[in-house]
């Protein structure tokens, strides 16, 4: 796998993840009163807080305008553009939180992996991982390699005031799948073959990815994000046994490394059977896609966790009466959980009408405040 690292890579040598050395830190007083932070901590809220996965991006005309002539990953490495794009949905939709404009594969690019995001395809790896020797070439992350994220977060915190900023990273399994498959995969056949046929190399790979993601999250937390989300987008492809034995320990290592300084959200797609196992990884909030009712999900994970979700993003293309009915149902289900953050069951689809998203936020606030 001689081509996994870019020619100009300055990545440091691999080392084992280090325990989080930061002292526990409270959020500023003005953010502890945020509905999103309160809901994540299972505390009373004036209304159900709302944000959307992929709220910053392709559905907004102002986003498309500022991205003209700028590559996706390049835009994620420019603090000025990250700041502007992150703020756009907050201005337009009046959501209860911003989420940092970035991508889960950005840390891999930052440490020197030769990858690109191709329109209509997604992340593409020039030289996929195939062996233990390939894994040994994947270096650890130094915080200095993502200093542009530190700058962007600090700028955003200053601009957002009392609105929380959510940081995020990719979970080890999902990042490993991209690295092994060479890009998005429907069946993850190369990944599953690797994890079972080369278990030592698999655990080495996920340990390295755990270090990368935990470092990426700590940079964001140090710079001032108020919450973080770990995306394990493809975990739903796994059996419960495989997840618990081969994946969860590495996601748990990330949550352990970042500690309890901010609320932690854990999300995966198609993970109805994995929700209790994912809860055991150490987050405070469990993201739920549209396939599982929120009250059922809450019963599965227990009273120690808030839930997040879970309007089907495809329903945003339906008549408003349909959307309103679904919103009222989801808000009611969420109110039966110890804490609820309204979101979609996955990301905003590119052709979504942004005016519909604005109406969703207003209705969630109205319905939940009156309940």
C-alpha cells in the first residue's frame, strides 16, 4: 500500500492512544442553559431542541455559492469558509445548535492519506488497505496537523454566542471501511473479510483510527465546541456479536479518551439491533435513524441515555400535512424519553427545500413548548 500516504505527508509515527490528560471542565454558564445541552444531560428544557445532520451544505443556495471553484476537502481546511458555511443554517433555520462543517475523512487527509471526495461517489482512497503491512503505514495524528480546525472552532464560538457548536468525528469501523473498500460500499465485503481473516491487523487498524478520531475531537473540545458526535455510519452492516467483539472497544476508547467535558452523541445508520450495544460504548445521547420509534429506542438503551432523531429525511419531500403529522408523533415519542434532541434519521438530502427545514424547526419548537 505504498500510495496510501500523500507524497508531501508530514504525518508523525504511530503511537498507542494516550489517556485523556485534560481536567474535567464545565461549559460556560450561558451554554449550560442551552436546550440542546440540557436535553443531552436529560434535564428539563423549554422546548425540544433541533438540529439536522448535514444542515450545513448542499441543500442551501448560499452554500453552493461560496463553494464555487473550491474543492470539498479544501473548503473544510479553510477557517473562513468553515465559519461561514457552519453559520449559514443557524441564520436561516434558527436551529438550536450549529455543527462544524467538516467531513469524517478529513483527519485521514490531514495525516497524509491519499484520498479525495468525488461528487456523486463520496470518499475514494487511492491505495486501499489490504494487509498488516499496509496498516503499519497509517500514522498517528498530531494536533498541529488540524490547526485549521482549532482556528475555525474558535472563530465560530465567538460568532455563535449562546448557540452551541457540535463537533464530530468518524468512528473507527466506518473509517476502516472506507480505507479497506477504497470508497463507499453497499456490502462491506472486503472490510468483513479483513476483520475476520486478519484480526490482529484489524485491531491494530482500529486502534490507530481511534487515536486519530480522539485527537481530532480533543482539538475541537479544546477550541470550544459544546458537544460532539461520533458517526459510525456503516455500523448497521454488522451483527451484534461482531460489533461488540471487533468494533465497540475501539469506539469506547474514543469516548474514554475525550472524557466528560462535553455531552457525547453516538450515531449509526440501520442500527436498530445495535442500540443497546452502542450505548455501552460510553456516549450520553444515542442517535436513532427513522426505522426505530424513539420511545422503543429509549426503552432499549435505558434511562441513563437521551435519544436523538428521527424524522425520515425523504419525508421532507412530502406534503406539509404529512410532515407535520410525523413531527408531532416524533416529538410525543421523544417526550417519553429522559431527554430528546430532534433531528433527522440521517442527513439532509441534497435537493431538500430549505424552507421546509425552517418550518420543521418552528413547528418542533411550537409543539414541544405547548406540550
